[in-house]
C-alpha cells in the first residue's frame, strides 16, 4: 500500500503524491514495477508483486518506492 500522508485539512490545492515502485533482486525472482498517484487525503494504492517460486531455493528481493513530488521526503 502506498499512501499520501500529507498533513492537510482539505485536499483542494494540496500536492498529490506521484511515485514509482520498482523491484530489485535476483533476476526474475521478484516481478513487478509500476507508477501511481495518490491525492492528498486519498485512500492509498494497493500494489501486488509476484515472487517466482518455480525453482527451489532461497528467493530474495527489495522493493524501492521513490517519489518526484516536491514536498515528499522521498523526492530526489
């Protein structure tokens, strides 16, 4: 779930959260990448990622969420 947790009283005029979600790890183990937007006071966006378990062994990966929204602490 990715949420815009901006501390606002009214969504009108407040910044939306623009973000991207990428996966890192073993090639083919963790699958999925997407981008989205959640408005101020929005309900958040739920994303599903897949983990390939077709072969035996330990699987690992990381999920990286980054934002281009200016007020976001994740903005780069």
